[in-house]
């Protein structure tokens, strides 16, 4: 696999990278908001933020919804937060079980000989349960998720291996930033990204590779 094989640690985001689940989760968040908030303009503002900042944890997003968009009084803030998270979480497991694996991913990961991890904005135990149920856990040494920040997840993986010889694969700005904070290679996988143009531009400016298919890495020039 040419130079992609030079790394001994491979870190993957989940949504939009391993699973084609981005739009399903956006729709789920919209339904969760609509079950709690009657003002559709405020719901739209929240969903737009969620879409454009995908990859961060649901806890981050709901905190931002409450603080910046929903204009709730103190009495109802906690109840609204709890309801949105509950409704969203209830949908996520079933969505993960039905989401397609991105084309060519299994073939690609089978070619990698190093240690493989997931660092996702999705809730950690939920992610572990779904990957086990789908038999996908066998491809990874460990699966990590929220509420821990993605950059901290990556830092923990690197520390546990005592190595910076790592590459991260992501489809969101938060993935790019987590790589940069930790001084490791980043590869932008953009076919299912919510922000493909911005991610490609920022990745290329930082001299990181941008791909549309996993097979492109068979002739990698990193």
C-alpha cells in the first residue's frame, strides 16, 4: 500500500467515514428538537449548527442549542436538554444498525497492519454496543467516543502507544483540528462530509491528502 503503510497507528472517525450515517443523524436530531421545541425557526437554526459542526459530541451540540439558539428560561433549560438528548439517543442505536458501511472501507482496513482505533463524537458505550452487534469491533483495537473531546481521545491513543507515527481519517473540521492539535497526519475523506468544500480547502492548505474513495490510498503519496 505504498506510504500509507508507514504509520503504525490508524485513527478513524465513525460517522461519514466508517458508516454512511451523517444524514440519518441530522434527521434524528431534527426530530428530537421538534419533539421538544415548537418554534421551527429555532429548530432550523439548531439543525444548521449541528450539520456545520458535525463530529462534535451531542453534549456539546445540545449545550450550544440551549445557550445560543433556544432562548429558554432557567426553569425549562434542564428539562429541554434532557428531553432532546433522550430523544436523540433513542434513535441513534437503530440508525447505526441500519447505516451502510462506506464503500471499500472493509477492504481498506484489512490492508492495514498497524493498530486501529475509532475516535468519534458519538457516545462511547452506544458506539461500542453497535459495533459489537454488527461484528465491526473486530477491526479495531479500541473504540472511543464522547463525552471526552475528540482531540483528547486522540491524545490518549497516542500516549498509550508512546508514538506520534499516526494518521487520522475524518470527514469533519473537528477531525482535522484534532489531528493538528496532536501533530499527526490527517486524511480527509469527503464523499459523505457535511462540509466537503471547506474541509478539502483547509486540509489542502495544511498539505493533507483529500480522498473520495478508499481505493485512492492504494497509491498513496503522503
